[in-house]
C-alpha cells in the first residue's frame, strides 16, 4: 500500500486523465498511501482505487488533497489548477455513474452527518455538566446569602444600628449574578447543540433512506426506475424545480432526472425560482445552485422559507464547493435539507429526488 500500481490498460480516457492528475498531486506530498489514509482517516484501499482510476473520488477528497499539498508546499493551488481538476472530475463522474459510486457519495455524507451528531451530543453533555455545576454553586450561594442576611438582621437589631448590608454580601451577590449569567449562556449553547444533534440525526435518517432506495433498485435489477412504488399514476407525479444560472447544468440535470417521469420546471435565477413557485403548487423538491449572480442560493432559500405557501418544500443545494463544513452549515441554516456536489452523480441525484418525491406523495395521500 506504500506505492501506487501502474494504471490499468482498460481504463477509459476520462478516468485515466483524472487518475494521472491525482497521482501528480499525491506524489507532491511524499508520503505513502497508507500514511495519507491514516492522516485523513480514510480507507487506504479506497484511496488506492482513487489513484488507480478504478473509482472516482468525491470532490471533497480532491479538495482535501489540494489543501494538504498547499500546506506542504506553503502556497495555495491556483484557480486554473482547481478548474482543471474540476473539469476532469466532472468528465470522470459523467462516464462512471453507477449505483456503487452513488452509494459511496451518500455514505460519505452519512459519515459527515453522523460525525456532526456525535460531536453535538458530546458538546451537549459537556455543557450540561458545566451547567449543573454552576446551578449547584448558585444554590449554595443562595443558602449562604440567606444565612448571612438573617444573621445580620439579628446583629443589627441588638445593636439598634442603622440598616447597612452585612460585610461580604455584595461579593456573594456579584458571584451569584455572574453564575446566573453563565447559566443563561450555557443553556443557550446547550439548546443550540441539541438542535444541531437533532438536525444531524434527521439527515442521517434521510441519507439512510436514500441508500435503501439505491439498494432496492439494484435488487430489482437493470432497468428498474428509481420512482416511489405503490403510487397511482392516475393521481399524477409532482414536479421538480431546478434552479441554476447555467443552461448546460439545467440540461444535464434534466437529462439525469428524465427517467423519473416527473415534469421538470427550470429557473435560471433566484427570482425566476420564486415566480415558478407561485405558478406551480405541486413542486416535490427544489434543486438549487448556490453560486448564482444577483440573488444567490442562500438568499433564495431564505425567501422560500419565509413564505407560508412554500416553506415546507425541501431544498437540495447544488454546490461546486464540495462538502465544506462552513458552506453546508450555512446551507442548512438557510433552510436546505440536503446537498449534492457538482458534477452530480446521476444515481445519487435520482435517489435524493426519489426519496423527497416519496415524502410528497405520502403527505398528499394522507390529505
């Protein structure tokens, strides 16, 4: 696992071109595959398959490699180099989409969501312990304050003196007030951690549902459409809204989703998306590009979530920035329920849309 094997003769041109580019980047690190896998907490065998061209890596793996190489060399990758890799990756994904690759993409998202859930759970436990400790200290201070005030009342009555606070009362009160401020802050932080945990747990459940959808299609055999089963076609399938300022992206995603037998509503801007949602009341899911001129995906999502009529329509963000935690966190905060990196894996995209379409049909059937 220390050295890479020669590229196989049966690789297609797209996989070979991406593998060569990744090998050049990896060689610049000067470490073995096993050591790099340990550094990045990834499976060494899977990394080898990425570098050998037999499997296309998620875009975030390439971003990690660029980040590590930039740190090693002391200079960041150029925009031209990133664009070249992105182009090679898009071409490789387009020629290698398969259930196995889609499962890998979604499992990576599941691992990320699980990591957030576990981290939020640990954070909540730590904050809970700190909160309990301060509450105990406040209770102790309240007892001490009450005793000190009672003793001072008795002393003052014996001396028939003018009412003054007992020595030390101000210090105890200041300490209590400080602890109460800590309790308020920690309670807020604990509630935030719990919200993050619950949201991450919901994402895990959603992603597991997507994996089950792909597995069910594989079991059903070739040609099985990724469409929610046991639905009456007489009722009609809901629509899919795709929002992207690039016509080529709209065409590519429409082609990927054509097998779902759902009408595609296309919008080239955030404003067009808001108008489309007024014109169509049977949108099952929105695929939203983040980087758009004028009103970007975040702002558009915020407008959608503010409208009572559209606030419950699920939004999947399309991002060319990989699984950057900052961008995904901002996306979830804006109202997105899922994301997928561009270029989109066809099976993964269809699985995500199929699951949300199933949710829509379930709600409609219940009504």
